[in-house]
């Protein structure tokens, strides 16, 4: 189904002390059901702002975002977010953190036993069933992020939004979690939008890569389709020509045409 | 090189053999010793200091013209208050435990109200920028008013000493609870708010499931300051309002020149105040055991 999520001519500007700063300018994008999209760009280009707009955590200044047949207005569990810093509630156990979401979203629809089943199903999906009674402080960063993903999946979202989900993790843990996300997508065929600044991650995980120009007033510079079949294996792709070509295209966009001036 | 390698392989093996067998009894003996030294460390120094103070006090107040009674006289005249806190001879002649109990009841009501109102109002001004701007300056001024300054007004309003004393407790304890709760609520990480927004928690769910646990360390700091202030205020308030209570007992003892009784009552007040503080602190530590961020 084409145009599952439609972002139509969205502008976003913030006003502070009477000064208006334009962050995003005329963003238009259509995403199909089951598609995995990465949004990549230099820091400060407004990619997190774009994700917050889709999540409904921030309001658009003009234009509209439509999911299915509904215009996005305000946050909701059908657009679950996996936050960069996991955002688990530290006073709740892993199980209780997921339960908070499940009780709220399925409180009236599922029986207690069904809800328990569903929580454990989602924890097992990210291989965290064994840590159900641990508190976030007792598990590693990668495990916290896994629980964050489980919590988001447990809301049974129409679209899963990931805001630099693995940015704070070390390279090895990151690879494990990328594999986990690919496995989950293979099983559930869910629609995902992921913010990232990691070129390999973008190419490995996504069907299309949305490349943003530098802010202020950032636009979508280019959209690159990644014509790689699934399932994808990290090792096989390392030397794959299509993979390398996509990688090169993203790198060229980021470092030739839209170099980040301040970083130089 | 080879010598070093040999060294490395031999030593751990030896170590393991030596430690394997006597491990359990040894550790048990060490534990007992540790407990004993721990107790000695925390009890012996204050004990010595107390004995020293009593000694100096005894010497200083033993001169014929001394205005205050020495410890020996206190023990002689007010001994029953110390070793029998639960007597009841009728006609209001009752042990100090009963008087303390009466004061604690007032504190419980006044402080309980202050905790409820303080958390609710604190949450409100922590959430709303406008409530903060409007109310904070007023609170900052009101909280510096000494507890007893409220007493005449509350006596006029309630026309009865009992609710007046409770009101004084309430008005004394409520400010630190409000202010600390407000700070705690303002410091709730934005991520938690985002999680709540995505789950569409309603304000009541947000209050109980996110706000209170997230702000609990701040709330308990406020409650701890509040209970301390309440205990300070109840004694002063009871001195003025009368009735049964440890504060009135001191006033009564002063009026009938029973100085030893006053000294015993002071010790009671100090010990109870310390216990109240520890009670709230312990309760807070228990409730917030999981709240440490990350």
C-alpha cells in the first residue's frame, strides 16, 4: 500500500525570544506499509525534529502528516518511539516497563493472562525474557535499548519510529541490535523510520535512505533506494557491489555536496 | 622469562589450597568480630562523651548557689519520668510517653495534611509555568513566617486550641513539601514526559505512574524537612495552647518550678525528633530504592 504515511509540504520553525528560526522547509515524503526508511544527515539538520513531528511530540508549523487515513495531531501509541537513551522508567522492572505500555494500550481489549503473554512475547522477541525482573540500572546499555524496542513493539504500532536508537552503544552491541531489528522486521514486516548518522547502518537496514541537507531550513536533499534483497547478512554484504555503491552515494552526498561546514 | 611463567603458575595453586578449607568458620568468626567492632565504634564514643558531659554538668551545678539542678538531682526528683514513662495517676498526672503520644497525634494530623496538600500543590506549580510565576513569590515570603506567628490568627479563626495547634503544624510543614515537590516535578526528564505522551497517559495516571515516582527523592527531602519543623513547632504551640502534650508539660513544669522535669522532657523531645527524622528518611529510602536514574 503506497502512501501509508504521507508527509506533505511540512515546514517547522521555532520561535524563541521573538526570533524565528526555520528548521525544516517543505518536507514531502511518502512511505509504504512495511517499508524501512532511514533519515540521515549531519547533526543539527533537523532529523530528530522531523521524527518528533511524525511522533506528534512537536506540532508542524504548516503542512500535514497523514498516517493511514488520519492526520497526525499529538502523540499516540500507534506511532511508538524508541528513544536514543532508552527512556525506561528506572523505578520499574523490565517487565513493568513493558506492562505500562501494554496495560494502557490493551487494558480493555486483552485479559490479564493475554496481556502477560503479550509482554513476554515481546520481551522474547528482543531476547530479554530472562531479565524480566531486573531494573534498568541492572542491565547493560544494549539490553536497555532492547527493552525500549520491546516496549515500543508491545504497543503494536502502525509505524515504529527509532530516534538514533543505537547511537549511544559500542560498535559490537550496535551490530547485534541491528541484526535484532532486521530479524524483527522479517517476522513482523512493520513500517519503520529510523534516524541515524551511521552510513553503514542506514544502508544495511533500510529500503530507502532519506538524505537531509544542512540546516537551517533543511530540506530532503535526495532519496536513495537500496535495491538489496532480504534477508540481509552483514558479512555477505561487506563486499557486495550494490551495497558499496549505495554506501558511496550516501558518503558523497554527506561529504562532497553537503559538507558540514562547522565540523571542518 | 621461563622463571616468571613458573612463578605465575605455582602461586595461584598454592593460594587456592590454603583458602579452600578454613573459609567458612574463618569468615563467620570475622563477621562476629566485625559486628562487635562496628557496635563498639558507633556506641562507645557517644557514650564516653555523654558521661563526660554529665560529669562536667554535675561539677558545674554542684556549687551551693547553682541555678540549674545537676544530673544527680534530676535523677532523684524526676527519675520516675525516666524509668516509668507509662504511669497514669489520674487527674492528668500521666507519664511522659502519654504526653508525647498526644503531641505525636497532633503532628500526625497536621503533618499528614501538609504532606497531602504539599505534594498536590507542589505538583501543580511544578507542572505549570504560570502557577509557578504567580505562587512562588508568595510562598517564598510566607514560608519565612515563624510558626508561632500564625498561632494568634489561627486561634481567632478556629476559636479552639486543638485545631489551632494542628493548623500551626500544617502551615509550618507545608512549605518545604511544596517547594521540594515543585522542584522535583520540574526536574522530571523530558523523556519520561514523552513516554507518557506517546502512551496517552491521562493526568491522573501521569501523576501516580510517572510524576510521583520520578519526583519521590525530592518529595521525601521535603517531607523530612517538614517533619523536623513540625516537631519544632508543636512544642512551642502547645506551650501556648495548653492541653495534654509534651510542650504544655514543659510550660507547666516551669510554672511550678520543676526544673528536673523540664530537663527530662527535653531529652524526650530530642530522641523523638530524631526518631521521626529517621522514620521518614528510612521510609523514603525504601520507597525510592529504584529511582536512581539510569
